[in-house]
C-alpha cells in the first residue's frame, strides 16, 4: 500500500515537472517565433520603404480649403448675455519645403486666412455721467435691444512648420504638420446694428429728458455703424493639421487634412477703458472688441493640398 502511494506521488511529481517543462518550452518557442517574425517584418518594411516610398528633397505645394472661424471676445465690460457665432471662412497657402527622409521635413511659405464672427446681444443697459452743450452735468442712460455685430479679419501669414509622414504603402501615407504662423492683418472691419434709446437725468432739477431727438435723446432709434477694428500689427498663431496623402503621377501627391489654428495671445490693440460704452451718442455704435480684456482668433477646417516633389 505504501509502495503504491509512493509510486503515485512520484508519478504525480514527474507529471507536474513535465507539464512545467512543456509550458516553458511553449513560451520559449512562441517568444522565438515572434522575435523572428518581428525581425523579418522590419526588414521587409524597411525594404518596401526604401524601394517604393522613399521621398527626400525639395517640394512645392498649394493648399486650399474652407474653415469654420471664430473671433472670441472675452471679458466684456458693461455687456452681458453676449452670444458668439462661428461663420464660414477660407484659407489658402503656397509652400516650399524639404524632406530629409520619408518621415521628417520642414516647410514655409506664404498664406491667406480669414475669420468671421457674429456677436449678438438681446438687451443692453448702461448709464454714465456726461455734460450737455451748455456744459451742465447730467446722467446719460442708454438702453438697447436686438444688437448684432459682425467682425471680419483677414491676414497674410508666413508659416514655419515641421512635417511628419508615416508611409502605409507605396501610395498612401499619414500626415502630421505643426508649427507657428506669423500673421499680418490686412482687413479688420466690423459692422453693427441695433435699436437704442437715450435718456438724460438732471439731478439738480430732478428731471428726466426722453424722446427728444433734437436734444440728443431719441427713443427706439435704429442705428447702423461700420468701422475698423484696432488690431496688433503682428499676430502669432499656432497651427496644426493631420490627414493622409496619396501619390499620383510619380512626383505629385494629393493630401486631405483637417487643420486647426489659434492665436497664442490677444490680437486686440484697444486700451481697456474703466467703463465701456457700447453706444454713447445717438446713431453711433462702438465695436464690442473695444470693451474686451482679451480677443482670440481660431479656426477649424479642411484643406486640400497638392505637392510636387522636384527631386
């Protein structure tokens, strides 16, 4: 009986040892196989890259595309309930660059970008001290409704970008581009519309003057104003795009990318007043940007690019 038990224990121990050895052998075989396959895959991939998709040297390109742009006015004084709506815009670039390998290159050029935004205020209330034509002090009270402003900015830019490309096969590759754009504003316009009422309260007489247009106190006056925005002479933007390209006709590549850009800091050149007046005089509306602490531009869109590799 004891011999039988000892023999069974011995067999069980041997079986356990054999099982462990099999597991170790299987792991070793799998590891070796994966290592060999990986090594062969790398050799094959490198061979394909060198033989089919190696592109280094000088290139020129043209990019065009629509964008959804936004001019963000932050920290508005004496203005509440401000709504900001994105508007359609356009961007285009001419570029020249150099690829050091399949994967890395640099590019620069010249480009055009536009930004459009509509700002809306349903109601407006403000009051401030003023003097009349006889230099008498009074409190001017301004109310408005259905106020809208459209801001339009276009700029000429010089981008400096790093280009990454990951080849998938001899035809297709994934793209990533990032860099800085130095933009010079060209057009910087705004147009505003709204309905305003103006009243004057003379505390010395306890009198409120209203609905007297000839004295500068009209009621429900429909006003429209157009003017120029005050912007910095140079704007620094961060730019990025990602997508894919396709080789056609040998040296020509066509790519489709999603692009995004945003200014690093405020583009406004207004001096922030202690108290912002959206409209102080009848028939005149100041730009909302004049009463903001920070104004940022940004856009998101699609871009179709044609690149020709000279070498």
